[in-house]
C-alpha cells in the first residue's frame, strides 16, 4: 500500500502524468545562441493562452539548437520556466 501511495504521489507531483506536451507550429525568424534566445513566428499557444504572434523565447536546457535555423519551420512546445517563456521541445 505504501508503494502505491508513493507512486501516486510522484505522478501527481510531476504535473505531466499522462499528458504529452502540446506542440505548436512556427517559423524561426531570428536566433541568438549566445544570449540563449530565439524569435519565432508562431500559431496560437493554447497551453499559455496566447494568440498567434511573433515573440522571443528563451532556449530551454536540452533543446537541440541545431533545429533552430533561421527560416526553418518547426513544431515546438513552450512553458513558463522561472517566470520566463521558454522553448522546452523542438521537432
């Protein structure tokens, strides 16, 4: 029983149990690798309740920067990390 409670608690605290990150389509407009930022023209970000627009994202840890070529069409997910809108995954 203790093991079941521990597993349930771990899943609840992870905040992502059973949910895949929502991917949004966009196009890389500008990349500043040195500053760790990328400007993307993107569709609506439903997970962040944002309309389609052009905006700057921080590049999150583990994101493959090689996929962020200027002019590239990408699918990505973003989230608030330490209060900053951050790119968390790129396809």
